[in-house]
């Protein structure tokens, strides 16, 4: 099976069918922390996919059952990156209108390496071109609800911090 398509980016669409965290360094610990954070946010672990970028890094991806607004996906990316304390220059949001991403199973143009999917626990390459057929999509409605909940929690936490409160529990102030 040969894949000639190398890159994907949104060009005219305001929506996406996936989100990708583009980890621009070979740091397996960051990939595991990122997968754990995405799972902790409410996305089923078995619907979080890791692939090799074909270069030095990784892609952590979630695919949706229908379109999600790019602004919602990017908001989720920021919430997760901030929660983990990661540098946005080292783990970037994809897809965007201006920056492409190498499609899994394609060949990296500089290294000649295939962009294989990887086992999310061991980060070993899954050298099977049919693996893509087993990818399960996450509910876009559930994703939107997760982003809404995370934004609400962040708003309460920010408000509590500004007021000198210790934490917020179900919308109630705790000193």
C-alpha cells in the first residue's frame, strides 16, 4: 500500500474531524502525560491515538464522529497544555489553516521514515497498514460538553484565585 499524501491542513473549513497535539521533541514522558491528561478530561483512552511524526516527535490524536469547530478544538488544546504546564512551542495544535501535519502512514519527506501509529502505552510502532481501519471516533457532542465543563471549571478556579480563595467545589467557595 502506498501513500502519496504527505500533509493535511484546514484550508477553508471552520471545522475539523480531529485534533492533534504535535509533540515536537522525542519526549516519551510528555506523550504519556498528555495521553493521561486527555483521558482525565473525559475522552476514552482507547479513542486516543499516538503516531510517529516521521521525524523526532509524536502526534497525539482524537478523531470525531462529526465536525467540531476549530475554535473549540483549539480551546481544548490550550486547556490541556496549560493544565500540564507544557510549552505551546514544543507541543503545537493541529490542524490549522497555515500549518500542515503529516498524515499517519505517509512518509516523512526529509527522513524517509513512515509515520506509523504507535501503541499508546509502550510507544512501539504498530507496523500494520490496516490498523487505521480499527480507529474509533469519539463523540463530537461529548467532546463539546467536555470543553464546556473544562472552561467552566477554569473560570471558577480563576475567579477563586483572584479572590484569594483556596478552591471551588461544585461552584461553592471554599476558603
